[in-house]
C-alpha cells in the first residue's frame, strides 16, 4: 500500500460507532434465518407448557429439596408453577438450542459476510478492525439477548395463562409477588444471555479463521457436546472448572429463596473469561489477516 493511499484512508471520515451498531442490528434482524430461529425459540415455552398440561400432572409447589438444576429436572415442578416454566424452558434450551442460535450469530458475523463478500464494505467505510470486532461482538450479544428475552416473555405469559397468578412459588416453597417473580426470571435470563454471549464469542473467534459459517456452527456444537461428555466423567473432575457449561445446571438456583450465588457467580466469571479470551483471539486474527 502506497503512502498516498494510506494518507487518503487516514483522512477519510470515520463512520460514527452508533451508526455502525444500528446498521449491524438492522442487518442481523432482517435475516430470515435469524427471525425463524427467534420465533422457534419463543414457541418452545408454549409447547412445553401445553405438553405439561396435557400429559403430566402438576408437580408440588416447592419442587422438593432436589428441585434445583437444569431444565429437565425443573420440568417436574413446572406443571403447577407459573414461575418455574420460563426458567425450566431456558435451562432445557441451554443444553443445545440456545448455543445453536449463538453459534449461528457468531458464524454469520465474520465468516458469513466474508463468504458473501460483504465484509469488505465495512473496511471501505472505513472501519478499523478493532471497531469492526466491537460491532460484531455487539451483534452477537444482541442475538443472545433477543433469544433469551423472547423465551422468557413467552414462558411467563404461558405459565400465567396455564397455572394462574397464584402459583408463583419458589423451589423453597415461598410465595412471591408478580414483580419479585419477574425479577427472578430476569436474573435467570441475564445469566443465560451471558453464557450465550460466551458461546457466540467463541464462534466469532473461530469465524475469523474460516470463510465457511457452517464449519463454525459445527465446531461450536461439537465443542458443546464434548464439554458435556467431559463434564459427566468424574475421573476428569480437575478439568470441570475450565468447561464453559460446567455451571449451566445451576440455573435452577435463581428459583430458591434466598438465591445461592456460589455456582451462579462462578459460571458468570467463567463466561466472562471465555468472552475475553475469545475476543482477544479474534482481534489478533483480524489485525494480522490479509484482505
């Protein structure tokens, strides 16, 4: 690159960050596949609630002493508890469906746009590669939040319609007001969104090394399944603290009163570490790759 070309690029006006973020959000939420995935995730709590009503008998209000855990164990209490249904649906989807949505967002962010030739338009704006990564990471986080919020909202509405507003029980047996119940669901949704952002950040890092978005999705899902298998092996308990999904079963803790914060805090810190490492790898790759 000649000195004159470098000087011209330096003198070119830089696009405002807010405009870049708005453009990224428009690009993401106008994709038909993004809308289809969000719609299917939003329907999941409805399907689960109807299935529990038609097939299973309502569980005990408190869920028993072992009620905390992932989505499958929470479903025992979700049949007669409007508070448990949205959290149980989030826990169940966190095993595979929600990571799939985050992986798709991370794959489309760089690899998808590289494959379609649209990524060069960002660099011609001009946009530095650091700002480009920031915008793409924001887009992945937006998809994670949208997916979780969609599930939480439909889960709350479905639980209230099926079980009524008088069934807002914690797993400890206490009764909550509607605002307090919404606060617990919001806590669960925020925690799950952070886990999904970590998955999406890993997908974004892999996305900077390939032009094939499907390869990114397959790699992330294979890693999620592998982490689940490794987490089930007691002989590898020394490895469990390093696995991203090691604390995913702790989502049911938000439904206890008071909330035990140990595993939830550990899971949040682990997710933040994954985000920092993945985005650092993505930045190093973007700033050194050609084209």
